[in-house]
C-alpha cells in the first residue's frame, strides 16, 4: 500500500466509506494494551481499499502503521520470517529519529535471534524439526528451546519499547483469506503467540467464509466462531455498498472509461440524438439498475464487469456499438443461463422487464423504487423530424429487433429500432448474443449457490 494523505484517499472513495474508516481509526487510537481487529467482507467489496484509507487516516493522526500484503509472500514456507522482515524494514522507514536508533538496532538483533532460534515445533510456529531430532540429544533440544524463549522475550521487550514511543503501533495484514490454508492459519497463530504486546494492534483483512474453509481443511469440523475468538478481539463487518457506488468503484478498478475511448463513434451517435450522457454513464447506471433487479451479490457484479470488459475488448475499435444492450445481456447472462437462453430463443413481447420479472419471481429484497429511479435516468429518447416523439426502455428496443422485420406499418419502437439500424445484419442484436456466448468461454463458471434459482 502506498503512503498517501487521507484527503487524497477520500477523493478516490467511490464506496462512500470514509466515515467508517474514520470511526475505525478513532477506535484504534484509543485502544489500550494489545488488540486484534478483523475487517470482514466477501471478495471484491473493497477490503484492501478500506485498509488503505485506514492507514492514511491513522497517519494523519501520527499513528505509525505497517501494511503487509501477506498473499504476496505465501509461497514462503512459514509466515514468521517474512512477517518479521516486513515489520523490521518498515519500522526503519517510520522511525528515522536519532532517539529511536538504538531501539531499532536492538529490535533487528532480537528478531534475528528469534529467527535463528526457531528450529523446533512450537504452538503456532510449525517448523520442521526432523533434522534436529535425528542429530541431537534431549539436552541439546532443551537448550535450543531455552534460547528460543530468551530470544522471544527480548524481541517482545524491544517491540513494546518501540510501540510505547508513539502508541499504538498498528500492523495491517491484508489478503489473509487468499493464502493457502495452512499458511493463513499459521499466521493467525503466530500473531497470537508472538505479538501479544502492549501497544501493538493488528488489523486483519479477511473473508470469514473463505478463512473458515481453510480452518476446516486443516482441523475438520470445528466451531469456527469459538476458534476465531482466540485470535480476534473485535470483528468489523464491512457493509455491502450501494449498487451505484459499487458499480462506479468497479468501473474505475477495471478501467472502463479508458477502454471506451476506443469507440468515439458511440459518443458521436449520442450527440447526434441530443443525448448529453457519456457511454460510461449509461453503462454504470444501467448496471446499477440491473444489479437491483437481479439482487446481484458483489461477486456477481464483479463477474458482470469482467464480462463487459472482455466484450469491449472483442469489438473492433472505432466502430459503433450499443452500450445499453451490451450491459443488459451481460447482466442477464450472469443471473442465469435459463433466462438468457429464453430471451435469445423464445422471447415474444414488448415489455422486457415485465418478462424478466415473471422469470425471476418476487424477491422480498428487491428495491423497486431504487430500480425505477435508476431506469428513469437511462430511458432512450427518440427524436423524429427534430421533435421528441417517444421514450423507451432501451432493452425493449433491442428485444423488439429480435423479431422478424417484415411489417410495412411500424410502431414507434420498431421505427426507432430501424433508425438505429438494428435490423441490419452487422448491428442485429443476435450478434450481441453471439459475442456474449463467445465471452462465456473465457469466464469461470458462475457460483452454483448464486445462480441455482435462475437455472
């Protein structure tokens, strides 16, 4: 995580979590003794971004903070070595004043002793001691253990002294849940047994469901809540963000706007139809609306954005495409293949949203008011002979164009589809289905638990 000012971080806060970050930082600042906090949320909700803001906010208050992405080093056999090295390196960066020089030197020396003495198996420090047992007697093993105990005591004493200089010393460990199971559990136990030091506060960024799977792989059926209670003092559940905010976050994360610059003809088409919206705005608002309609999880929203990015990358640059239909199909396909295939092969009607609602049933969590509010922003306006003639939901226009074009008497919606050249072979909506089918070959299968109702 890069060093940055909290105000700078807030300018990038698409999720609207700055107040929660400030509140968390306030709690940490007034923490007495030692504590381990966890920031829990499913994959893709912005835990790493939250930790970046926490580091920046604590820095504004003069609280030293070490951030450590443990997933980057989980190839290392055991977590103690990289953890101590990260702490030692970053302490030297944080404390550059002369009065801390001796303490830092003693910390480095103590850390080296701990690492050198860690040659036998202790709780939370699962090191292979086979070679030692083959070549040593009980007295030697005992002496090695005593050396380890003395090294740990010295290490903890010096770290306590450093933390007391500007209490608390905060260590943020990010991406713990992405590590291999044995590594994640060993790190938890290492923090518990080696770092329970007054003035030292840990913040663990985790997906509890993923971590629970890791623990069960190692220990079998276990009371996970009780297990975590041994390691975590307080757990903070990062709330699910508002769909609009989260879509903006994903849009920036995956570089949607820079990618859309490859298609200037789309912007020109909007301008010709007196549409002041940008392509990115259309995609983001529709994406948020359909996220409400389908009650997408955060993981599903991530999948939709990845699907859209691949779709855009598959198109020829500088040619026109219809962003409304692209995001609509990406969302329908993510919801479930059954509905997607029905729209592609069997759809007959003029109200696509009503047809979809009949498929997905009534969901008690569906925010109809929010959905309508978002859809109102992206209704397609059709201008005929310089005057506004009609207003449509864009998905209706494209789904109507799926029908055969053989009538000389056209409705407004068919006229608009004709004006958009949707009946031409190159622009026909079926080509979008074909491309979306092609994109399927690049994506991992959807999570069965999230799509079982749709199938």
